[in-house]
C-alpha cells in the first residue's frame, strides 16, 4: 500500500508539473491586468483585442493553410510509404527506403533546417524557383510529417486481416478496386490519425520553419517567439489557450480514431 501511495504521489506531482502551467496560462487569458503575473479580475478584453490583431490573425491563417496542405500531402505520401513497407517484404533498396522514411523522426530539426535551406537557396539560384515562403515551408513540413503517417499506416496494415482482400479479389475485384473499396476504408482511421498528427506538428513547428521561411512569411509560432522575447503580452495567453484547445481537440479525435481502428 505504501508503494502504491508513493507511486500515486509521484504521478500526481508529474502531471501537476506538466499541466499546471498550462492551466495558469488559460486562467490568465481572462485577466484584466496587462501584467501577466498579476491577477486583477476577470475580463475578456484580451480575447477581443486578439480578434483585432491583424498581425497575429494573418500569421495564424498562414500557419493554418500550411498545416492543411502539409498534412494532406503527408497523408497521401505516408499512406503509400506505409503500404509499401507493410506489403512489400523484399525489393532492392528496401532497407535504405525504410531508413529514409523514418529518418525525419530521429534527425535533429536543426540539421534538417540547414540542409533544406541549402537546397532551396541552391534551387532558387539555379532555377529561380521556389522562392522562400509558403511553398518552401509546406515542403519542409511535408518532409518531416511523412514519417509519422507512414509509421501509423504500417502498424495498422501489419495487423490487417488480408482474407477480406482475398475475398474481394476472388469475387472478381482488381487489386486497385480492392484497395479502394476494402483496404482504404478499413485503414482510414489510421490515415486520419496520421493526418491529425501531421497537422498538429506542422501548426507547432518553429525551428525548421525559421530556416526555410522568407521575409514575408511569418508563421504563428515565429510571431509568438519574437513577441515573447520582448515581454509576454496578455494576448499571447489568449492565443496559447486557443492553441491548447485546438491541439487537445485534435489529440482527442486522434485517440478516438485509434480506438475505433483497434
């Protein structure tokens, strides 16, 4: 019993250490005072102020568009990569292919950022394309998001009941028709989970984005980081609350899709 209480106390302390600061940020987003550490009463004026902050709204809209594009592209490419890794046991270069798919998950973002910056600068000098901005950020986010989608899809296909596909092909369905009508609908929750994970990672990325962004393309994490260095504005608390709500919703939906998949 004593060990159980100690474990429970340690667990409670750990969760409090992780989530209590987030809870305080949410509470202080309704603070009347401009000082983020002094409570002066309940107010929603900073929420109203955020709605009229064009710089933050513009950065948020840019981040949202990039996240939607990168997550969608990563879901398609990651689905193909995960399918190959799960269904093609041996082909020339399979080990190298698997390593390249997983590499963005373990490679430091600083290394990826420098390599992509050199790639985009060299490409722009030689070909005049692409200019650094929306497109280069989206390409960078797609690159590191593919790995997460591929891992989720591969794990789902490993436990997939292939007798369903065999039954469809015995009834005359082509491999492509079988994939579209049997395989894809059954692994759709896994693809959806991967899409949500890629969307959240793209929306949150800062280090890689700083390397590949242009002067006129400032995402929301970049704007928040530059603002915090000059002092925490109460609107940052409001923005953090909105982001926490979006991230929590995405994680809850991802968990629901995962349980449904299981």
